[in-house]
């Protein structure tokens, strides 16, 4: 019986040799040389030292987390900032993405066995939930630009999932997770079957996986069931949307509300706002079927045929509160739905005396029901290739891959704008009955004048179910030739890789007739898209050991890579390149450095998406009290359409979201990034079980593809407290149109462009230590690992021409930066293995963060540090049976509660655990 105590977590390594969690680095004496392709290079070498940092998560680490989806593992890595997860409901879609350094999921290249994987839509981003978890041998994470090796998108780095090869046998696994409150159950089962044949020359492997995740509503947690907003005095109060069930209406900038009897009264944004929170999901329900297979056969030393394929069927459901209908309408002044006082008010505002008064209404259509989006996503991928020896050390690898994803979304809870307007414009028939002025389409009068007053017939008349279909297809043809022993300068063999690649991307989004007409209100509307591009590339990579076994030079190795790409888009000719050094003055110490020029070409969605509606968090400065007293702001607000009498009032209904329009741009150019990494690895021979790594990184991105952001457009137009509310550039005011009746900003134009840029700097580090213990069984071993990231700076410039809008997101969160960019992110795992029993504890740390907007005083300006602990117990009941159980968020830490500067659910649910203590258990059978 052996006993092992170890801290296991992903860390920055010089290299990796297997999926096993070794407590010490293998040496030449321990392992025979073997050609291994390390992520970040295409050269197969027995010497695994790299000039770029690599983090590795082993299959054992994956099992110990108790997470069913890979998103649950990667989100806790220090180098990753949480992106879209199962807690993302609006927006969301049930996908999970990887975001290295917080630079965006589109700037992190996700690979499977070094090859591109299937995207979930025209953003060309991989849904991590579509990767077969049970087949994963390890996960390699390379930080720093790697476009010269892998092509576009590898600006922040690469996440490469390395799959098991030559698996022989049967492995069955079942897992279940449930929160401490008895909800959000997630079940998973998978079956892995593999067989070697013809004396090991061939292998066939089949993997089947099923996952089902139950929903959790925001109503199921006390902190999220009521939408919270700032009270203006440093506290939080019940808030919500200015689109209410009883209808808020605005005439001349004055907001009022209707009662159930058709009467009106003053609207108070602090007491009358609609609580949309309880209807929204905190955990999106999901059901997924996945089939993956792979095969290879060694025909000879010169020819190995291989193939792999995946089929994924993923269904998710998003749910939002009932549709908010807003806009300018004509109200029948003498409608029988209205009280006498309301009729009198409207008649007084009927300036042209035609019997109708124009007002801007904000109505929550609860009678229609919740907005529900059912997304059915089917994806398949195939890879067919051949590799082998050409002659001597020359080898080749050529393959073709094809992937296609089709997403069908059906929506309910939407309404037809034209039918709402038709039902609102009423008159009386000859019998004195209130009817539609236009009776076509079976029109039924719509009574929005009071909560619950819309009849079932009227609700049916205005309701409309919609359907849209999205497709993305990728074709890749790639061929490479490598030589791991090209020549030798006396310090070791040089390696070379050259190759060519052709990639074709085509995507489309096809809304049905109702959606494409622009008549639908409910889920954010969007126009269709259709388009694609192709890129032709050639590349080369060279690694040369320069010196070895010299005074102060145990080894010195240089590497370089170059890739030329020609895009069919506006990007046209693009070059990327990199160079690096690894210098070991003595065997115990290695110093490494790498420079890379990386690119990201615009995605199909970036280039061709039509305009769509969005509701980002932002504050209209003309509603603030300072708008009455600051001469600059007062004049600008009046000039852009706000009445002087409305300044400093909640004419927008107290809403913290602003209606905006986003969309693509076919003239986008490629992003370029300069990446520097410098680091050191210390592995002393006198302390054989300790290793230390430290790496500094700097990434600067130009031609940054992004929207400016509605909040930044507002600052550009109106200025901010920092500059005395002096407009930075008044031309941006034209992108912020206002409603003539309510004065609220409506339809802010926030389209994609090559605007601004990002520069980020930080330090990654890892410490590992292990020591044998004399307690317990023989060969007892104790080891410890700690990994972390120190974010030094994250400078974001949303508008290139206005440096005054720059913000440093390091240690910040909020409207501009989004999810918290903690300056310190730590992760450590301690594991005790005693014979058949393994006990593991994971510690995660996020340092405090502050709000990113110095010009606005929010009620919550600071989020304190967070500490999480997870525990796992695994028992090998027999050699073929393993039982695992554990708990995540062991001490049941609640997330921070925020108001106006939250993401959703009154917190940041992708960063901080929104569910509380969660239990998990699983069994594995091997035959």
C-alpha cells in the first residue's frame, strides 16, 4: 500500500510529459527520450523546454474537481477571467467559453489535439461543453500570442485539449451534483470503449456522454429574487424596470402610471419599478448528448491513417421576465378603458384635436407570459488525415477537417409591435362598443391602462412566436513537414516545421419573416446575416540549441516562427512572427523569454451581423442632480433634447439600462498584438522535490475590435465629473438619440469598429514542493502546489481618439471593465492518497476589487476578498471501481450583493459562486 499527500493544481511548467500528476519533474535518467509535441510548437522533440509558459491540468485534476462540465474547472484557473457560463442567462445561450487574461473569448484559441474545434455560432468561439470530458488526457494552456504557430485568434494564448490515445478497455462513469438547498441538480453519465488491434498497430475508441442540468431561478435565492438598485445615499433598495405592469406613460417629460381602473397617478421610480428578477434563471437548464469517436492505423512507418468525429446535440432554455413594450403610441382620448380624469388629461395634451394623444408608454406585458427561448444546437465535426515518416527524421502530417453547427432558436413571449399599436388605436362602433379603428387581422382592443387589464383575447392577438436558424461551417486543409534532427551545432539537434493551411469560414443567421421584419418586441431583435471568408497560409518554425555545457551556459536554445496569411476580407496580407530564448546558466535554473506578433481576424459575426437590440447598463447624466447645477452639462442636455424642467429627474423611469443598437462592420481590419513573456524556472538539485516558476507577460493590442460601449458614448458626448462635464467630442451625441416625449436615450448606436486598444501586464507564478513522510504506509509522500497571477495593469481605451476615457481595469469591476479583474488570483490543491483513499482540498482566492467609474458614487464601490474551499474524497473500492464524493464552496460563501453596477442577479455570477455549497458524487467502473 502506498500513501501520497500532494497539492494538485494547474501551474506554469517548463513542459509536461504525461497526464499523471508527478510530484517531481522527470529527468533524463528517469525516462528515455521520446518525440513529444508540446502545445505552442509543432516540432516534436524529446527536449521539452519551452520559451513560453505552459500550464497543465491532468485528467486526475479534472476528476478531483467534481465538475461535470469543463467550464467548472477552467473558470478557477488564475490565468482565466470568467466568461460565459451556465449562470449566464441574459445574455447567455447556455454556452461556456474560455477567456485567457480577460481579453475576450474570441482572443483565446481553443484547440483539440492541436487542431481547431467546432464553433457554436458565427462568433467562431468554441463552447467548452461540447468537448468530450471523459476523453481528455490533459489540458495545456499556453499564455502569450501564438498566431505564428496556430494562426488567427491566439492573441492571449491557446487552450489545447489533448485526448487519450490507444485507450483499450471499457470505462463507465456516472456523476451527480446538487446544491445545499436541494436544487440545480446536474447529472452526467459517460461510456468510453476502446480496442487496440493488429498487435497495437491500430486503435478504435468510442465515447458516449449524456448530461442534464436543472434550472435555478433567481427567485430561489434570497439575494437575487428582488432587483436591487442604489438609493443615492449609499444603500440598496428594491428597484427594477421602468416598464411596469400598470403602464408608465410620459407626456412632455412627465411620467405617470395607470391604475387598474384606468385612472392615473404620479410615477415614483423608487417604489413603482417592476421587479423582473424572480423570473430570470440563475442557472440555465441544459440537456446534452455527445458522441465522439477516433481511430488510427499504422499501415507502415511511412503511413498512419487517422480519423475522428464528434456529434453534439445540446438544448438549453433561457427565461426572462415578460416583454417590456416601449415606444411612442397614439391613445384614444375617450377610450372606455380610461377613467374620466385620464380622459381629461389626455384631451388637454391633444394639440391637434384629432381625438388621439401621442405618449411614450412603458408597459410590462405580463398577460402574455414570460419570454422563453429554447435553443436546439446540433454540431458535428470530422477529421481525416495521414501522417508518417518521409525519410530519416523527416515526417509529414496532413489532414482535412470539416465542422458544422446549426442552432435553432424558438421564442415565445414576444409581441408584434404593429399589432400592439393597432390594438391601442380604438374607436366606437355603431352599437357603442369599443373596437379597433383598423379591424383587420381579427384585431382586439388592447387595454394597457392598468395591471392585468389585457384580456386573454387581446394577449393572443398581440403575441407572436418566432424562430431563427444560425449556421456556421468551417473547413480546414492543413499539411506540415517536420524534422526534429535537422542539424546539430554541438548543443543538440535543431528542429524544423514548415507547412501550409487553408481555412474557410461561412456563417448565417436567418430569422423568420416576423423577426426579419423588425416588428417583434421581446427578446432583443436582430437582423439576419450571411457571409464568410477564407484564408491561405504558409508557416515555418525553427528551434536551434546554440550552446551547451559551457561555463555559465548549461544550455542555450533559440526558436523562431513566421506565418504569412492572405485573407479574402479587408485584412488581405498579414504576417505574424515570434522569437524566443531558453538559457540555463546551470542545470538548476532556466531563464526564458518570448516575443510574439499575433493577430485576430474579424469573425463572421464581426463582419456580417446585422443590427440588433441591446440593453447595457448605463446612466443618463441628464437625470442626475448635477445636471441642474453644472452649466456645461445643463447646456448639453438641453441641446440634445431634454427639457430644462426635466433635468435632474428620473424621466427615464429610473432604469439602469439604455436601449442600444449593435451590429457588425464588413470593413473591419485585423487586430494586432505584441506579446512579451520573460520568466525563470528554478529546480534545485539539492532540493529535488521543489520547483519555482515566475513569468512576466505584457500584451498590447491595436486595432481592437469592439463597440465603444453605450456608457462610453455617453461620456464622450456629455463628459464626466472628472472633466467638469465638458464634452470630450460632441460628434458622439448624434449616436445617442432621445425619445421626444420621455426624453430617454433610445436606440444608442453602438456598432463594431477598430476602436481603442488594450495593454495588460502581469506576473504568473507557481511553487511546488514534495517530501516523503515516514507516517502511514510505506512510500508516503507530501507535496504542495500553489499557482497564481498578479495583474499589474489592464489599460483599456474604448475610443482611440479620446484618451480621457481610458481606464485601468486591474483591481476593478463595473460598467466599463465588466467582470472583476482581481489583482491577485490564487489556486492551490492539497491531496492525500493512502492506498485506495484519496482526500483533496482546493483553495481559491480572489483579491478585493473596486468600481471602475471614479465619476459615479455607487452604493457598492468595493468588493472584499473572496476565499473558497472545495473538498474531494475518492475511494478505489477495487481496482476497477472508484467512488468519488465531495463539496464545492464548503463554507457556503454568498456572492457580493450590488445595485446599479452589477452584471445580473445583483452580482457577478460568473466570477463569484452564485449557488452556495454544492455536493457531488460519482462512480467509475473500468473493465
